[in-house]
C-alpha cells in the first residue's frame, strides 16, 4: 500500500512539474529573439544621449489631440514592445491578471494608467524568468519602442530602481507621457519574489507605422 501511495505521489509530482515546465516554455517562446529585426526599429536605438521628452499636454489644442481610451478585451493582443538592446520583440496583451501574463507582457488597465495614445502614464508588467529575462541590464539612456494603434512610441529610460511588491506609488497618474515596466525581483529568486524591479522612461518621439494609414 505504501509503495503504491509513493508511486502515486511521484506521478502527481511529475505531472505538476511537466505542466509548470510547459507554461514556462509557452511564456518564454512568446518573445521573438531576433537581433536584426529588433534593431531595425530605429537608426538611433544605440544613441543613449538624453533627449528632451515630448511636451506635456497642457494647452486645449494638445488636449484635443489626445485619443480617448480604446475598449479592449482582457487577454487581447493590443501592442508590440521592442527593446533593441536585448534583441527582443514582445507581444503585449490587455490586462495584468494571471492568465494574461501567461501569454506575455500585460498592459495595466486601471483608472490611474493610460494607453500610449492618451499621452499619460502607461504601465507594462511581465514575469522576470520568462519574458523579462535580462531586463535588469538596461540603463538610463537606453531606448524602448512600443507599437500601438498604428503608431510607434519611442521612449528613453530615465531611471531604474527596486521597490517593495506592495508599493502602489509606482503606478500613479502622470500628466507627462511616461512608460513604466515592472517585474518581480530578485531575478534569480526561487518562489514568489518579495520586491519589484522598475524601469521608467519618457516619451521622446512617435511616428506612424510603415504601411499604416495616417
């Protein structure tokens, strides 16, 4: 009896390990690792000279050009993130619930956060051991590109820091167009990591995607 009980526990353990391994592989393979493609996003991706951010939306004319929020379904693919320094292109999905983050990167859906074309505070989250492997190698001055609704938004990293997992001040409303990336920290931690690694970047430019209607 004890023998068969042990066999059963072993089989259950193997099934669970296999399932988690499959989900890890599924998340990891959502990322496109292609040096040529990732670095073709801009001729200036290597330039780490600090650029002036795009103007804040202060005048009534600026406000009228800001798009209204789009309606998306949780888990819907809505954008594509490119980080040339990491040679990676990431699918971005709407929402940051557990199921959505198993697909790839999630875009925060909350009253304090904005979609990129609203020129406010956009936040993206991803798992440190799958999609955001190597994120901690990025430095101030590095550039990040986000394709959303036929526009490419070019951001430049201003600062990185580590904070507590319960620090909600990271995701507050901002008037200036800002991109924040969040992931768990430490990167090599086994289990539920206690902290968060944060990257904050300012919008320095945007342009219409090639082949898209203006």
